[in-house]
C-alpha cells in the first residue's frame, strides 16, 4: 500500500513537471513506466485508478495522462519535507 501511494505521488510529480514546459502535452505511459521502473501493465492499472479518483485525466486505455486540479491540490497539500524525501522536485504551479 505504501509503494502504491509513493507511485501515485511520483506520477503526479512527473505530470507536474510536464506543466513547466512552454506547451505541456499529454505524457505517455512509456515515460511514466520508465520513471517508475515498472512495466507498462502495472503503470496502466495505476493510471486508470488515478483517473477514476480524479487525480489525473487519462484516455480510456491509460496510455496518456495529464494532471488535474485535484491532482495538483493533492500534490501541493503534502508537506514539502515528505515530498522532497521521495521525489526529485516538489511543489507544482497551480
């Protein structure tokens, strides 16, 4: 359960980093799976559950994702120290 929570935070962080691009695009499952160091099947299941929870917006197949306002709120509500221990960059523009 703890790993799933950390993976969710890592996905939100990956998608948050995408917002820093001048023209953010959807992020593909390949990039997310590589960052999480897990296979695409596991990553797809994670993305679909995060989509269902409203944390991300994903296509029906779970192949592409964008962070939602709810995901941004969740990421920004976590104390910076906790996030910094697990993620390379913390905080995201709202």
